[in-house]
C-alpha cells in the first residue's frame, strides 16, 4: 500500500492533482522554500494563498489505491492526516482545514474540521503542524476528502496569505 495518499503535497508538480475550489484575490501561487526552513529538506516549495479565500482539495479513492473493501470494513485502520502551515513575513493569515472519511456514495462517515487558525503578523513565521488520526469510525470507508487553504488578514495584493506544504494522508495497515 502507498505511504502518502495525497498526490503532489509539496507543489512539486504545480497544481497537478489538486482541485482549486476558491481562487480569490491574486489566486493560488507556488513559491520556493525560504526562511524559516521547513523540517524536511526534501520539501522545496509551498502553496501560497492571497487576500481573498483560496481553497483546494483532493478526494482520494481508496479502492483505486488498492485497498480491499472488506479489510477496510473489518479492520477500520487508523487514518492519519497531517498538514503544515505558516504565515508570510509582515502579514497575518487565516488557515483552514477540513478532512472527511466518506462512504461509497461520498456521504460523511467521520470528519475533522478544526476552527480556523488566525496567525497574527507578530507570529514568528515558523511552520506549524496539525495532525489528526481517525479511529473506530465504523464500516464503509471508501474515500477521503482533504481540503485546505486560507487567506491573508490585511487584504494585501499579492501572496501574503497562509503557506501550506507537507500535507499527508496515511492509512495504518
């Protein structure tokens, strides 16, 4: 079974595999990694949002990724979601994340949608991690919905909104 089920989590392939849901302001943008450095040296790029809401998503089809439906129903393996976010220098930002486990009709079985995070312009710009593990969610898991993004808090032209990279969805088999 594959490790990270999200494709192109670090902007290495531009926006390939991502469905842009909202593309506000100056639209989504990709930038080269800068200070502060990311915890994984292999991550060299990140996605950056603008002054109006920017959201992008992937819906992962577990059967297409080789998972057996009976095993998913019986074992209900842990599903772990991780995302990294940071603000741009000189501007605050808002970070949003929503993840859901879906059945074969793409109805929600379980979801993780934490409150939006607002990073003030006094924040140190360090990369912050959010992680959640789904367990004991019941039978029927067939898809995983992953959506994230945000915007800046000063409505500045350009790409001063939240930065995201290093996203992952893994299943503990």
